[in-house]
C-alpha cells in the first residue's frame, strides 16, 4: 500500500497507531494533515507489502481507504523487463515482427477431420495448429473431448504439417500429459482463476497461452500471469477473448483496448481470439483485421471444414476459404502497421 | 411478436384465449404441441404488432415467454434500404469510400484556442471540426459550455477553414439555434434515450450524429435512430464511443464488434470515437487504427493544442503533432482495407 | 483533487510545475518522495477545485494519476445535513419512521382503469398513486402517454382517494404543466443524465423522485441529485430501480446494497422500485420485503386490475389481491426492523 | 433445441435439409411459414438434444437462430424434484424452516484465533463454523492457507463447539483430504467453472456449497450444480455472493433477486454470503436482513475477533458483538417471514 486515507476526525493516537504498524514493517510514514482528512504517504519498499497487510490496514477503524500506487505484479510488469519478451516455439517467434496465426477446430473430434483442417490452415499460412483434447463445457452432457487420444491426433497433425500445437489443459493432474504433447499449453478463460492449475503450469518448461477470464480485469489477468511466472516459467503469452457485458448481440465483447494497454503494462506477447469473442463466424474477419491494427502479436482462429458437423462451436468457425481470405486481409493490415504475417 | 411459448400444462381454453387475441389483431396462429410445451407461431404482418401488444401478451397467465423474430426497427434496418446510406455534408460524403475524420476540442472554450485547433486539424487532414458549445457534465459546478457564443466561434472556425461543424445539442429548446449553426447535430451518449430530443432533431433537415448510450444495446441504439427517422429525418449516422463494463483500466470499453454488426443490421454510416471510449490520449492512435480496420466510416477525435489548459477532458486529447501521426497511420490502414482518408 | 501521483523518474522541475499550479489555486502541496514515485498531497479547500481543474492536472505530462478524497457532491452529502431529510407531501412524511408505498399503473391509459386501480391501492394501504402521463418508450411506435389528459385523470384520482400523485416528466418544456398537477415529480432512469431537465426541476417547489440511471454509479446518481439541489430544490428522494448487468433472468439487477450505502453517504430518502428492477410480477413481493429489510424509506409498485390489457409493462404489474398480500407481508417485515407501513 | 428460425429467403431444399437432420435425431418438425421468416418447431424429447447438436444446427447456413425452451439442467430443476431439497448435516437441516448461519474467519490462520472465534459465533447462535484452509488469492505472494494443518484446527473447533465445518476445496487432488475433515465442502466463486473439480466433488458423499461465479448467469450456475449432481451427489446448496458489475461502491453487487428466482427454478437450498458481496463490514447487517426477507435458507458470514490482524479480508469481517447484533436482527426478520433462526 502506498497512500492511507484516514477518516475525518481521527485523533493523534489513531495516527500513531497506523504509523507504528508501518514502522513495524520497516516503512516510513509521511503525514499530510488536510483541512478535512489526514493522508499518510508510505515510504520504503512498499512492493514487499502483501495484499494481506493491505487488507489488515483497511480493517483499522481510523482508516478510510488504502490506495496502492505500486503495481501488485512484478515479473509480468514492463518495468521488470523493458524489452518485449519474444517466445520461440520450434523456430516461430511470438512477440516479434511477425504476427503468428494459430488456427484449427475448437475440439479435436476425430483423426480425419483434424488432419484435413491442419493441412488447410497450413496451406493458407497459419503458423500453429490449435484444437482441444480436453474441453471445458457448460453442460456435463456435452462432448468433453477425446483426452489423450486427442493429443495423439494433434501430434500426428504436427508431424504432417510441421505446425506446432496449442492445446488446453483443465486439470492440474493433466499438466504432465498435455505438456508431453503440446508446444504451447493453453489455460482457458474459465480457468484463469484456477490458481492451482496456474502454479502447476508454472513448473513446466513449455510456453503458456493464458486466456483472459470472462470478467477478469486487466490487473487480475496480469496477476494470473504472475502466478505462473512466480514458479519460474516466464514464457507466458496473454490472449484476449472477449469479456462479459450487458450486450447480447455478440457472445462476448472483444476488448481490443486491452492490446495497447497490455503493451504498456507488460512485456509479454499479446494474442487475440476473435472467434470466441464474437461467437459468430461472419464477424471474425473484420475483428481479426482490427486486432492486427490494434497491435496484437498473434491471432487464434477457429477453422472447420464442415462447421455443421463440428462437435463444438461450429457457428463461430471459418471455413477454409474464408480463413484464406482472412489471411489475405490481415496480411495487408499487418503491412500497414509495420508488421508481417 | 412472432413466437409465443406457453407454460407447461396449459389447457385448450388457454390456447384458444391466446389465439382469439391474435385473430383480433388480424394475425393467424400456427400451434405446435410438443411433449412439454405448446408453442404458437404467429403468422401475418407481425411488424405491425407494437411493443405494448407484446407486453400485454406476456402478461397472459398461460404465456411463459414471447420471442420476437422481426426486428423492432424498420426505417433503420438494412432490409429497408439495401445500399448503405451516404450522407453528404458540404461536399463531404459520410458512408462512402472515404473515411471522414471529425476533430477538435471537447469543449469550445474561447475563440483563439478553437481557431488555432481548427487550423491545425485541417492542415493534418481532418474533414470536420468538432467542439461542444453545450456540454453535458456530471457536476453542476463544472464548465457547462459557452452556449450560442460557442456556436458563433465554431461558425467562424468553419469560415476560416472550410470544415463543416459537428456540435452537440442537449435540450429540445436548443435544437433550433444549434441547427442554425451546425452542419451535423450531435446527440451525446447521455441523451441517446432522451426521446423528446430525438423527436425534435427528427424534425430538422440537418444530419444527426447519434452516439451510443453508455449501456445501450445495439438494438436500443437502432431504436433511438428509428425515433429520429420516424419524424422524417433519415440522415442519421451512428457513433460508437465505448460502453460501460466492469473494466476500469479504460474509461469505457470500446465495442468495436459493433461496427461490423451495424453494417449487417443497418444502412446508416458508422463512426467511432476512440477518445471518449478509452479516456487516455496514449491509447487513441492504436484504437483509431483498429476502428478503421473494423470498417468504420469515420472517426471522431479530440485534439487540443494545450491539453493541460483544456476546460474539459484534456487527458484524452491528442496534441496536433500526435493527431498528424494518427492521420498518417490510419491512411495506411485505410488503404489496406480498400478505403481512403 | 487531493492526491497527485507523479510518474516514475520525474524531475524537480516537473514537481515545481505542479506545485506552482496548485499554489495558483490557493492550495498547498505536501510532497512525499518514495523510492519509486513522488506523491503530492494537496492541502487547502480542495472541495472548491472543479472537475475541470482535476482533468487539467491529469493532462500534465508528469502526472500519472489524480485521486480525489473529497466527495464531488456537497448539498447531497450526509456531512451537509447530518439528520436524514424528511419530505412532507400532503401530510405524508417520506424519510420518517413510516414506509411510504407508491402504487398504480405504469401508464395512465384511461379514466375508468386509473380510478379503479387508485381505489384498490388506497384500500390496500398505499399512500401515493403513481402513473405515467408522459412515457419514455424504447419504440417510437409504442403508446407514448396521454399527456395533459393523463395528468387530469391523475388529479381526479387524487381527489377521489386523497392519495398524492407521483408522475414523470421527460421534457424541460413540460415541467411547468407536470408540476401543476403532480405532488411528486418523477425523473425516470433514462433521464437521470438529462442535465437540462434536472436543472429545470431544480427551479420548482415540488419534491422530486430521482430514479437511478440504468448504468449510473452511486456517485453519479448523487451528482444528479446535486444538479437539482444546486438550483434550490432540496426536496429530492432517490429511487433504486435496478442496474444493467450481464444477467438476463431479470430485466435489471436490483442493487439493494445501494440502500445502506446511500444511508451513509446522503441525507436524502431512499425509495426502491422492485417492479421495474425485476420486470416480472412473481418476484415483486420477495424483493419488496427485502427492500424494506435493507432499510428503504418507501416502495414504488406497479399495480393493474387487468395486466393483460395494460398498455405498458403488464408483465410486471401486481393484481390488486397480490398487492394486498404484499402490503401484509411488508407490514410484518417493517415491524421487525422498527419501521411501520 | 426447440425452435429453429430460418433466414429470410430460404428455399424448400434448405428447409428439407434441416428437417432431415432433426428426423435423424428422432425428432419431428412443425413448420410455420410466416410472411418474412419460416420457423420450425421441434417436437419430441428435445431434452436429449445436446448443446453440441444445438451448435451444429446453428452452423447450418439457412439457420438464423435456435431458441431452446427446455432448460438444459435436469437434476437441478424444480420439475425433477417438486419439493425443496433439505440437506441434513449433523442434525442441522438446510432448506427447512430454520435459517442456518455459517460463520467464522475468512482464512484459518492459527489455532487460538479460530477456536476463539468458533466459541463466540456458537454463543451468538451460528449453526456452522466456516474458515478456509486452502485459500484462492489473486496474488501468488499472499497467504495461501495452512492446508491440512488448517483442516485439523477446524476439526478441533468442531469438537469443542459441536458446530459442523464448511471449508473450501480448490484442487481435485485435495478433494479426498478436505472431505475427510469437512461436513460441507465449499466450491468458491472462482472455481464454479472448474469442471474437473465439480466432477470430483460429485463423487463424494458430502454436501457441497456451490458459490456463484463472479460473472455466472443463473443458468450457468445451475449447470455447474448439474455437473456435481450428474455424478451422483445430489446434496448441493447454492450460495449467492455478489456478481461483478460496473458499480465500484461495493466489491460486488449482491443479486438478491436470484433468491426467489432460484426458488422457482430449482429445488436446491439457497444461501447468501453478504460479506463477500459487499466487501465492507458496515453493510453486512442490512444485507443479511434483506437476504432473509428475500427467502434465503441460510447465511454465510465472516466473523473475526480482531479484523485488523486477519490475514485475509479483515475489512469485511464482523466483530463478535456486531455478529450478535446481526443474529438478533435477522431473528426478527425471519419471524416476520415465517421462518426461524
């Protein structure tokens, strides 16, 4: 905490009580008595003051509010690592000049379909193949993914196309098996606050793609990245995929302002997933263009050869020819903003 | 209303009651009895069924829900006017190939400042000058605008630069005076649901720029346009300026997906105001680029020669040199998407 | 503004620039140099510093953020008027021990219906009759109210029942006529930010019921009350009616926590309108009970003798027998919390 | 899915394509051709149609929208189990006439504090002791809980006071150890969508308290309950704890309307946690009263003997004397609504 606002009418004893507490933590207090309020500026290494200590100070009767100036994340902050982090995966650099496109079906359904899609997206210029072997579904009665069999299919798709694999892990107990097959481990939006899972992927040596939670603030999202990084895995990329708002015309509201904000706050690469954000294939291309124009380092796009037969999220999948058109369109936008696809 | 879902266990009498009501409005009922529910498909010109009639049917005991298929707006809908509407203002076409940039200070503060800003934005390539003579402010103690004196300053700026003027009206009693000076009348976000004001600007012969309300759905926004158009003024353009969400890193959340959705739903031109959406000048340029990439027909941008002395919203204003840089950057993006600036 | 946080790495010149600006406004600066940031505590009567001045300071390059400690509203604040305000309307006291119930149809449709409803709600124990003669409707094609004819019907209902009348005004030009008939003038949710209308009702001598905007924060709501009060009309009561969130199971989300918060922040009476908040008659009674338990000073309830024939909002109206049941239930809850109905 | 809306201008072939697909699933189609749209009512046991099949139909080109009438949850629905479920825990019945109060510290910090708090809340009339041994914290640098040692302390508190224990599990790997100590297993808001954890607690024989996710709709929340129940554990209670909205005056917005809605939709008991919802101790008592008035079956309340020394969430904890006052106040409200505490 950095600024402590005291309630109107506090006594000198109240002030001393707070100051003593700060001094007990090795900090100094700079007291400003205003006409209505007294404010305490906290001097010293306040970054070492925990969230718990902050809450405890808030609970002191004489304290009206505590305002932190120092960001609660450290390893994820731009200050920690001035240059942008570039994550290298099988020769593909995420966070560099080239915008990386991760494409594929929502769920891995069967070998034939996945291999066919993988071939098509590679042809069109995608750099990664994506697909879920473990699927978080709102209904227990929906298809939950093929599990390890799905991972094997993805591995075969990688072998055939040369495209590295991005795939999701949902359970700390599956981190080992997923990291055996995946090139990039995805943490889905519904697990952004699954702290145990974050710690577990913090222990592996694979890059992590961390999706933003449905109602996560940018600060909370960076704190989730900090969880992973605090265990030693600094290869984290952030993926904006829409937030939950009152608007129902799209599945979620794609928060593209998050891209330039993240570029200021953190050194980690930023990916955008317009498919999940809008939930309708016919809006994916313009939002892919806008993502690139806003400064994204990569895109995650759902592609399916036969959306009507997809076991999950068919309505937001591009068919291969639309995906090719998208690649052409973002190539032009990327050039206009000094990037390439 | 188009589909009426009845509650489980309704009797034949209940069904007859609803059918009779529909027939009384000149409509026919197609009844589907399912295993759990009975559903009534309403056949006939349901677009003539009012919101009131819909609510009345919802209030019938046997009715669980009413779902409208037909859109409640007509004049604003794409079906009404297949081609996009192009609004011409002193030779500048809004909704055509060229992206129009409206730039200027938030509030009209004094003659010298406004004339200076107007000159700078014209030089940099803006096509309209914007500025508020009547200012909606959250505090009654804040600067409320210069009123008619402000309008005169804007008129002088137009004379000096040749740029048409966009300025806001807040009160039905001011519509006459504002439309005497303005080339485009702006309805601000806080007045999108000020129905009397909408009707009043529906009576004038000047184009209207209708900003989206802070928490307005796209459907409500189009209904607000419909209010204006229902009085005969079809020259309406829509301006996305951010919606209110839980995220506090930006003042509002710019909902860029609204751009391609509007392009499907309506024939009206779509403008984006990134300055008010993000509330921070350092995010304006990337969001301006993204707006153009998403398909916007125009941009509204705050520019101030000395943001520190601005009487309103200085923190989100670009200085003239940054504005020039923005123009260069969006010119490149516009070319990449087949438009021009 | 009360606390100014400077960016990391500011120079002494930067600090002097800010200090000079403050001194120019008659304020003093208390500078705390921390290890990472410099913070300026502003001393003096910062309540006189306007929102505009605050924004201007935010626009200074060296400034990272400005945090206000002093509330921006004064007349509406609890500090201004330690005891709760009691508004007296024809012998009924709003804000005292007795909880006042305002009941009636959404819209005034015709004489017979309104007189019938007025009689029924009076019998059941309501203290005010409510009903709209001017109706804000999302569609221009919906029933817009009877206008002055509706006001006359309300006046007749008052005469017959002795119940004072609460009715809405939507347009500054109608304030005169509405205040001639109404005992309490209502500002609807969609007009909470219609500042010109607020100023206009600030000039009349009638109490005002100010509904919370769909996405208004509590602070903005109190600022809207401040608008009215700043013109001399201190008889303002606040009406919580649900806010817009992502949840679609209810029309809006009733924010009952607002009741005890308002009791801390302001001296103005607090009313709750559960009918508009939930939008379904079958949830009105439990939410009316909860409102009373949370500390509301009054309730606004929609009642209709024949919801199926109502021209507006039939699906959320209680029939008279349900309204009577509600009155019985809230009477018990009121007694439990030391109030009466 | 139950109603399929086709796009304007579909051909008979398009219609046949959809009908054939439905027939392939053993369903029948009732076709209504309107003047603008064709609508297909789906007849048969549509509850067996999965979310996946629904998405696949949405992906058909000719389909504009699919509307489900049947609720996606079954075991959790009121229809499945007409009477309310009563969960019995060591002689305490949750969901019956008596309102159960679960009280204690946010986190289990040390033996002495927990035993002291447990004694105080028991004296004041609480029926359960709550406290976290595994704590989900937004920062990896915050106190994460004592783990099994914390569970042992809770068990000792139970032994000393006779109060059954409610405590959280965050990780599927901890379900075994937590269910060995706990009487009620809590799933926190951040884990409501942790589907693997839900399935795991679905396998144990202990009651589960399922908190609502920060941005979960009521439907999604019931689907999370369905996950647990689908594995055989039907002893689920739902706990409303505030949702995330734009309002910042409270930590979250307590959605009390959810209580009567849940009473209609599901047979499961409903608990309210006002402490986490409002995040400020001084609002807990009025919101506890309102929760009881709205129809809650129980309350979860944070209590701490010394909030200033609490390691987590001190600012929202009641001191024991305030908790006693709360118990007195809710006892009166409970009596007013025909319940008891």
